[in-house]
């Protein structure tokens, strides 16, 4: 008797859809209500094609960067922001 790992079954269930690393792929009308998984450089992001997406590219719906995470986290930038709020310059 072969035992199956439930996590593998769950992963195979979750991995349904079309996988693509091409962000320049044009969305056509016969892809409506299909699930696409597009690679953003780190992981696959899944979404369902709606009628308003037809004629656009897959890459328009997947962000490749975390906005603001590296900009606002440095101590130097926090110090500058505090100086702008108080109006003092050193």
C-alpha cells in the first residue's frame, strides 16, 4: 500500500492553472475565467482572467517590486523625515 502525503495532494490541487514566466503575453478572449500563475521574479502569483483584462498583458497585473519597503526602512531616511517634520536642519 502506498501512502500519499496530504501536503503533496494539497499542493497539486493549488497548482492548477496556466503557469507562465512571460509577462508580455497578450490576454485573449478565450482565456476568460481561467487561472494564470505569472512569475514575478521570486514566486508565482495567481489570478483569474476577467473580461476587463482582455487586450492587456499578463505583466500588468503582477507587481515585481515591494513598494516602499527599502525606501522607508533605513535609519538615514527616518532621520531626514524627522528633520522635515520639525523644520530643523543640522
